[in-house]
C-alpha cells in the first residue's frame, strides 16, 4: 500500500462522504438499524451519530483500510455504543450465520471489488427476518448522465480507491439474492455523475 492509499486517500474519501447532502442521506437510513448490527465499510465512523442507542445492541464495523480505521477510532470514545472494529474487507465476514439483525451499507457497494460475494456474505449472517439498509450512489436514469458515468468510471476508479460511479444498486442487490422492499432514488446536490443516490431496505429473497 502506497502513501497515497494509506494517508491521503482516506482523508479525501472522508471529506467527500461527510458532505452535507451525504450526511442527510445517512440520517434517513442509519436510525432504522436495530439489534445486532453489522456495518460494512464503516470508514471513519460517519454513521455513528445516527444510530438509535435504545434500539441497537452492538455494532460490528467491517473496514479494511488502516487509514480509515485510524480516523474511526477518534470517534469511538463518545459514540455511546458497544462497538467492535473488524480489519477485513466486505467479502470476508467472520461472523456466524443468522447472527445479525441489521446490515448497514452506506456509500460502500461502489468500492467492493467482488460485490456479489460480499452481499452473499451479508445474506449468510442475516437472521431470518433481518434487514439490509442501504444508501449508495450509482448509475443515473438519464442516458446522457449515464453515458458520462460509464466513460469516466475507469479513470475515476483509479484515483478514488476503486469507487465505481456506474453500478445499478438495486440490480446488484437482487442478483445477490436480496429483495428490495423499499427503493427510493434521486439526485442529491452535487455533480450529477456522482450524485444519483439509491436508498432503502432489502431482505433475503
């Protein structure tokens, strides 16, 4: 891992993901989590303020980036949650099957290399009746915007830590064995190729 990936990139991603529009999106989804929670791609802990302490028993945060884990630890002390950080990528979830009530993924599916394998791992650990809550950016419905997303994606992915701006989030979830039961989408404020958002809930199909 180079200096850019270890020190610079985590801070750039944290800055982008903590913008006011992105934080408003997090506020819509994270408070819905309950019970035993697995957050995939915890990053710097931007979701921590939004968890409902009365509904959440424990949060496991999966985060493979050392730089992100260092940033997240600064937020742990005042979180008021039972937290455990796991130093593994989304494709490797070291938890028992049927052990999690809620999976939370915010601005993470864009970056996971083997996104289908990761989602199937989330499906494995979700208990019967459990829910996956998601908030992601992805492919836009407007052909002109989508064309630019597809054109820019290879270059963007190199400089943005593997982030893809053209994934069809509901389709990705469904292909991995989930049923999307709440599907909301719109452009949030920002550059159009980066700001088409999907959010909602999914359950095992």
